[in-house]
């Protein structure tokens, strides 16, 4: 269950993909190096939701989830990334925890 209520749906853009790559999906790193615009709450929320989706997509790729779960994640991907090129880039992102040494 979410600890916050989503006020509006996050739509992933090329700008957000590039920002996610720059900070490695780490919202704390974004707070340290980001510009004032990048530190806004809605941008941070987008990065957190992208991180969540990246982790879910990795689970789907691993084959360790049910078909029903995989379909829900694919729908979430389409909702967050209506542009197919952006959706494909989102599929390629790694979740932060895979780079931080946790598993």
C-alpha cells in the first residue's frame, strides 16, 4: 500500500527518462545535485514512481511473477508511457537497488 496518495498520474517524458538516468533512479541523489526545478515535489514523485515501475519491470523480465501481475505492470507502463519509444526506454531502465548492491 502506498504511503502517499497520488494526486495525478505520472506521464513519463524524455526529460524524466534522462533525469532518471542522470541520478540513477536515486531521489536522494536528485536532492543533492538537482536544480531547483528538478527538486520540485512533482518531479521527485515522478522519479519515485519510475523507480517503482523499473523494479516491477525487472520482476516481469525475470519470469518470477504471474501472468496476471505481468499484465497489470504492462498496463501501468502504457498508462505512464503513452509514447511507445518512451515505453521502450522505460523498459531498459534498471531500478536503483540493482546498482546500490542490494538484492
